[in-house]
C-alpha cells in the first residue's frame, strides 16, 4: 500500500502496492492548505487506513488482487456489505431455462444414461459436458426413474389384486377341515337352530340379521361382534346364507361353536325353494355369458390395459372391477330378500367384511319415512377420498342411455350395512328395475358400468333410500390406510371394503386388531390351520 502526494500538494492518493488499485484519492483546494485541513485529513486517514489494509489483505488472500475495482471486493464480501448481490439466482434461472428447452425427442432411447448420481458426477468431470448435454442426460435419468416407479407401482397393484382375489391358505384349510368334520361328526350336523327355536326365524319381535358369505372365518367375526356388542343378544337372530360347496363347513362351525344366546340359522342357496333359475333368469345369463366370463375370469392384467392406464389409481379400479365375486349369486342375493324371507318385515343386511362395535337394535326403531333402504350416504364426510362417491364414480356418462337417465352429481350410498323395510319393498318394482338394467348392461357389452352390484342397485333403489347417520356405518378400512382411528372407535359398524381385508397379509396392521379381537385363536380348527393373528 502506498501514499502519494502530488507536487502541488493539491491531491493525496492511496493505492495498492502494485499500483493497480486506486483505493482513495483526495483533492485539496488549489490556493492553500491550512494546518486545520491537514490535521483533519490525517485524522480521517488514520481512521480509514486500518480498514483499507484489512480489505486489501482479504483480496490478496483470496487470490483476486488483480481486480480493478471495488466490484471484486463486493462479490467476495457479500451483498450486504457493499451492496452487490450474488449470481446464484441468475445461475438457477439460466439452468432452468436450459432444462425447459430440452424436448422429449432429444432424449433418445439409445442415450447412455448414468445409473446413479455418483456416476453422473464422475462422467461430468471426465467428459466435460456442456450445459445442454447435462440437461438432456438429467432429463433422461428423471424419465427413467419415473417409468420404473410407475411400473413398480402397477406391479404392486397387480400382486395386491391377485392376493385379494385368492383364498388364503388358512381359510381354505378351515373350510376343508370343517367340511370333513360335518361328514364324520354327528354333533357338527345337528339342526340349526334347534327345533324349539324354529318359530323364532319368522318372529318379527326379534332383530333379524342376514349375512351372505362363503368365508367361514369372516362370518364368525360378524356374528360374534354383533352378539357381544348387543344389549339384548337373546333377541338376535342371524340368517347365514352360503353357497353349496361351503354349506357343510359353515354349518359345522356354528353347530360346534354356538354363540349363545343368539339364534343362528345356516342355509345354502340350494335350499331356497324360490331361488330357481326360472325366477332369476338374469343371473343365469350373467354366469353363462361368454363375454362376462372372459371379463371376470380371463386375463385381468391384459384386460385392464396397462398401456392405456393414466394413473395407478385408475388401474387399481380396473382390476377391482374384474373381481369374480361380482358375478357370484351370493353377491346378488340381497336384491331377493323380500322373496327369500317372506314372513319378515325388517332386516339388517351385513357384508362379511364388517365388524359390529355397538348395539344395532335402534336401527329397527328408525323411521324410514316409507322408504325401503336405510343407508349411509357416501358423497359427504370428513374423509374426502372415501366419502366422495357420486353417480359419476360408478357409471359411464359418455353412454347416451346413462347420460339421458341419470344425474352424475346424484349422491351414492353404501352397501354393507343396510336396514331394509321388506314390507315397503314388496310394494315396489325394485327387483324388476335391477334386472332390466343388468340386461341392458349385458347388451351393451358392460359399457354402462364395470364395478359389481352397487351400480344397478343405485338405479333400482332411486327414490327408495333414507339417509341414516354416518356413525352407523364407517367405510374404507380396506383401502384407506390413513383412516382416523378415533372415528373407527366411535363407529357402530366398521367396514373393511376394499382389497386389504383384515384376514389377508395385505391388510393394514393398525386396523386389523379391531377385527382380530373377535377371532377365537384358541379354537382347535383355527389353531391347526394357522390363521393369521
């Protein structure tokens, strides 16, 4: 650092030692310099020189002593000290602009893309990529990752679909062992219910529940939870309906494990005199229609059109819609309740994937206002995913018949726990409407709707549904992982609708205890079949 006085003493200059930086120049009046001026000048210099020395030292140490102005110091010392902003924001904007300019066509299929970030950095050092080359490679890496994630998600959904559609080994074992017991143990074949209780089966002073299922373990949980939650279990009558192949095992279970004091009746569909092909010709058409059988029993993966799938969620919906249970007679059975139970006035119909946590007897006291079906509406509620179902979620409104006949914004309602007034039902044409729309969907090659028995029921029961309080029936425990636990505890009936049933390995662990606490794991058959605990 040097201090220069002009010969005329009219200016004082402070510069760096190599002369490249003029740090300060002070001009003095031309005529004369007073001692007071000189004193003040040297006083100011004495105050500033230490700071100038420090600044120069910083510049020298950081290797930028060749800068020709304070601009260099500003860049080094920060925007707040000397008012100069850094260039990082501009750098990001420039890089974003380069990335935006890369078109998908530029990312060719034969482009050599690094396998990971470390390899990318290594290749950058060795190949000295341009900004554009780097942007293309980065875009290629991102596209490959997105593709792999999507494929992995679709594969997970396929595996989940097959797991949900199959019968678990333990439950299959349970059915086989109980069927064998029916053939060898007279006690397993005893009449259900005992002869003295037969008149109760048509006594309307009792609370009649109807359960249609071929899952013995699930049926046991539904009945047990209902009886244990009831304030008057001695007034409960359960009508369990199953198919012919499961009948012996189902009968054995309830004969060997009576749930006192409730009364249990087990019947197979083959034992109902009214339930003949002549009375339900539409079901025969459904089961024998080649297109239907190919749709539900064919190649679900190719049929779901992975290539055309926009999102994993839509792919999951396509797979679920192809579940074979949707053409099962047991699944359609509820539409024939007035004919199957001609002497009953009011019944509660339950799906086999529910758990009863509260006394349901008040349902029989509900005033349905002349309506047939007391159900929870599913178009409003705290859970915006589960409780956001309207007609547009179930029907193809691009079909002219659907768009002409239905309102896409009409609120849907839930199957799974319904209070049916059979007296009011017998005065309607609900069954005929259900049949006519099923036939129309067959004629249109399943283009009106894809998913199960609820869509035709939504149409058939239009104008006959009375909305009940949502706390009676909570849905979504089989497909909503983030289900609110406190809401689960408060609900009268919780419904594991969806693929993640509590008896499957894919069931949600934090929701399974609400179901498994009603399983008797000490039972000999349950223990020997290693039922999931």
